[in-house]
């Protein structure tokens, strides 16, 4: 079974994000970047499928600027076999990413595509679902456990009432939740080996994909500063303020 994993280069989750002075977006210059945490989980799950003998090849795919190859190298150091880089300098919206991934899937013919459930930069949580629709494949979103049996994959996911298990027929698109696994660290020998693993480079034009944006971002602003809290003397004062100032009770 061939597995394809999508990885995205985002601002590191430890970095405090700042809005640009012209309010056109967030500042990325001289900012630490890393692989999207949910995508790390996707890569780890692909590696575990290989180790269990369920998968024979793991391919890491990233769509973005040339620097995205660093993210692919990280996936290769973790255990992916080879990489594919769809080079594009402009910011892509989820539909454009899904179309690029569909074109890659059409070329590679994998049996399973694994993505993080969302990217921490835009929090769209749309690409996996859009890719599934474009491919007309079964999908299991927000997966917290995977079990593959022959041509069927059982996906356990958290829902409001508890846990839900879906039995999907391969090929499928899976998006990963935090509880699926704990990603491994790449060892130094594997980091050195990753430098020699192949990365195929192509462009959206090579894939015949239209990446023109469907949405226009007018302005990006930071959230308003929170007001300081106050200490009330007793319950009566609390009720009075909730009723007359906050107006959250009648």
C-alpha cells in the first residue's frame, strides 16, 4: 500500500504571531518556521503503518515556496521514503491546495492520503474534506485511532456524544487529531540520510491546476486587548454587575 502524507510549513507554535504594520497579513520575516503539528502526527502515522507492514511506501508532499523543502526534509528524516514539492510563491487557499494534491494523487495513485486536520496558521480545517470530494474517495476526519484490515480502514473519531468508529473502503482520505499518536524526533543519522532522499519538484502549472484565490483578505488585525478583571465584595455585587453591566442575566 502506498501512503501519501501532506505537510505544511507554518510559523512555529511557540512563536507569538504579530500582525504586519500595513495589516495585510501576519509577519513571517525572520520568524522561526516548522512543520504544522497536526501534519507531524500524519507523518508519524504513515511511518507506523510502514513499520507494521501495512504500507510499503510513504511519500511526503508539500505545496509552497522553495523553503518548504526544509519541511519535506524533516518528514524524510522522520521516516518518509521520498518527497514531492509543488513550488508556489503565493499563499494558497484550501481549495487550491486540495486541487494540487488531487493532481499529485492522480500521478502517484496512492491507496491512502493522510493530512493534519487543520493548519495552525489559518485553522481552516477544509483541505482534507475538499480533497476527498474532488477524488470521490471515502473520508475519515479528526481520526484518533486507525486500524487497517485488508482493504478496509477503521477510523475512530471523537464526536460530541463520545467516540464514533467508521469502516471505510480504501482508497481513503484521513485527517489526524492530536490523540492519534505522539510524533517521534528525527535522529541525527536519519537527518543525514534525509539529505540524500529524492524530492521531485513541480509547479501548479505542471499539474494543470488553477490556483487563483476565490477569497480576498481585506485586512488582518490583532484581537482587542482584554480588560482587567475586578474583585467584587460579595455575591450580591456580583449578581448586580452581571445583571446591569454585563447584561448576561435578567
